[in-house]
C-alpha cells in the first residue's frame, strides 16, 4: 500500500500539470464514473436500488466483530435509505486479523483522547505492520520522534512531548537503517518507468487514496 501511494503521489506531481492542457471532462451518462456518490443519490431520489459496499458502524452486521467497530459491508440504497443486511460470521482467520486492527485502533483513539503516550506506544507495538519492521526500542524512539515532529498539532501530549525531547536530546539514539525495505517485495517505480504505461499509472494514482488496487478492489 505504501508503494502504491508513493507511486501515485510521485506520478500526480508530474502528471497534474498536463491535465490543465487537456480537453475538459464531459459529464455525460455514458462517461459516468464508478464513484458511489451519484449512485447513492440516484437510489435515494428515484428508488432505483443500488448495491454497494459501505463503511458503517457494525451493529451486528458481522456477528464476530465488536458492534461499535467500523466495518465495510455490502448494502442497498433505495428510497427508504441505506439498508445493511446481516452478514454473519467472518472466517476465524479474517476475524482475527480484523480484531487485531480494532484493538490497535481502540488504543490509538484512547491515547489521543487522554493524551496518554503509553497507550500510544502500546498501539504502535500492537500494530502488526510496525512490529514487522521495528523492535520495541525502535518503536519507542519512533514515537518520541513523531510526537516531537508533530508537537504543534498534539497539545494533549504536552508533557509526553517534553519528555520525548529530553530523551532525544540526551543522545544514545538508535540509528535509522538506511535503505531498509522491510518486507517489501516490489520496488517503487520511478516516474520514467510509470510513464511507459500512463493509463495504468493513472488508475494507480486514482486508487491510491482509497486503499484499492488498480482493479478498484479493496
């Protein structure tokens, strides 16, 4: 996902100026996009049923995930509104992955509300993607660095930021692993490489802010 977002950002910065020189987009029925918005409005206003996938409060839609979790599930839109059917249980493996993410998110939310940097550090250490590339001392230092770097937007962490600054100023820091790629298998393409297939690259750019692959799937 990081690779796709990086490629999308780099391409957008290069390709966006070209958009201003191209013919303007024509909003015609046969050129309708695949975005949810217009289909949802059509369903609400005309009663034409639209089936899509929606991010909603679970409320029992997926029975083996917490009710207050936000889930993406199939649903229907018509003149009566958005209707979310019961999905039932996820397979145990899928539910385990989701529950791990939900626990990380709970920790992060509580940390932000309370300004509790210990909960913040626990959320970082519980995140499987962080744990895949960093050990606990590295995560601890990374949180210090992030708190200091974003201090102006994090007033609730004022005391923690002061302590983090003191720790970072004391020296004895873990050095960054230059060039370390973690578990990445594919290298980030250069703009020149992406320019060889502009159509596919534009799809990546459009999908990168939605967590999708180039086929538009989650």
